[in-house]
């Protein structure tokens, strides 16, 4: 959580639309189980996902997606 908040500068507890799955309700069967996973929801279902790992910066991708949503909401 600390790394996610540091990388994105988003305070998780301040956003009701951000859910941290501490109970592993979203079980994604991949070989990346040790890495944090960002799940994108669409219409109440999992749309896409990305793992934060040495070869993939999922947190930066999330930060960019949030920035785009913020820009769109200001229009």
C-alpha cells in the first residue's frame, strides 16, 4: 500500500472507488502471484489487470489512467 501511494501520490483511503482486496476475492491465476495487481473494473466486472513487477510498472499505468479520468471529468 505504501509503495502504491508513493508511486501514484493517491491516498487510497480518500477514494471510495478504490478497493484493496485484502481477502483475495479477485483470484487471478497467473505466475505473478508475488506481485501487486491492479484490476480495472468495467460495468461491475473485471475488465483488465496489470501486475506491478520489475518488468511492468502497473502503478504508473494506473496513475496515467487516473489522470485521464480527472481530465475528462473537468471537461
